[in-house]
């Protein structure tokens, strides 16, 4: 059985789906073994009538089974 670690990320986008995808994509650039995500919060910004969605996403990933010497 493996061990996982979770981190929280905030991302924005023109839709909820695009904001979540941006958070997961950015996490994948520096983390290996992503396993799950959970949307913790959805809110938004309004600027001159334009709506931008903001999401707080918890991303989990596997901790490597590696011993350092």
C-alpha cells in the first residue's frame, strides 16, 4: 500500500472546468504520480461584467518508495 500527499492549489479560468484543468495541468508539470483531485471551493471574480471562475483544488499524488543513501 502506498502513501499519498495532497496539496491545495488555486486557479482561475473562464469556466469551472477550465480552472480545474489549469490547476491539474500546472501540478503535473512538477509532480509525478498524480492520482486524484477534489474541488474544495468554487467562487468567482467580476470585472466590468466579465466573470472569471476561481477554484480551490486539492491534488493528491503518490510518494515514491525510494530510500536515499
